[in-house]
C-alpha cells in the first residue's frame, strides 16, 4: 500500500478512505469520470496567454509578468508544481525586476481544472507571498473550487505514482 505522501497533513480517517479507493482499484476510474478531458494549453506561448488572461481578469493591478513557461525541471517530489520568482537586475542607476511563473510540465497533459488551480496558486503569489488566509482567499477568488481541486490534485498525483510503480 502506498505511503500517501501527498496527504501527510490529512486525518487518518481521510487517508483510510483514499487507501480504500486504491485497494478497490476505483481511484483511476473516479478521477477519469470527474475529470474526463485534458486541456489544449500545450505550448509555452499558449500558457503565457492563458495565465495573462486570468491575471488581467483577477489581478489587473499586479506587477506584469515577463515570462510564463512549462518547466520539466520542477520536481513534484519537492512539492514544486509551479513556481513564481522575481529576478532583479541593476540597469544603470535603476533596479529592474522581472516576474516569472513556471508550471511543472506534467500539467501539459492534465485536466484543465488542475492547470487553472495551479495557475491561480502562482498568480496569488503576485499579491500575497505567504500561504496564509489572505492568500487562500485570493486563490478561491480566482478559482472558486480551489480547495476541492487541490485535494483532487493530490489524488491525481497519487494515481500517477501508482501507474509508475512496478507491478
């Protein structure tokens, strides 16, 4: 039985329910039924346009983004499904900063709901640095089902791990 590494902070009761889904081999079926499609945002350019549209709708006054891309170097094991960064450079007597968002490349093939949830998370960091109440309220403004999608994403990642384990 898997260790359920994506559910470390969850209750034993909830972990037992996830283990039961796995034991009965119903997890994959449940996820496929709930999230049957994959999105069409495959290229870095399409991802940039997608993120910019969400940013302009919900965070119009936030700093502009200079780069948005899929990144195959992000490791799910290190809890990095996406990253946001600020790069500062001195140009003459001015300090210029660039904002970048990177999304783990496994989301190229994911359901559109999961991509939106990850993008909402990274966009929320443009306004709120810490994972506090204000941060999660902003995530829920961008994606109203944020918390359910975060949980379902943990199920999805668990299922991906199960597919990669040797039989």
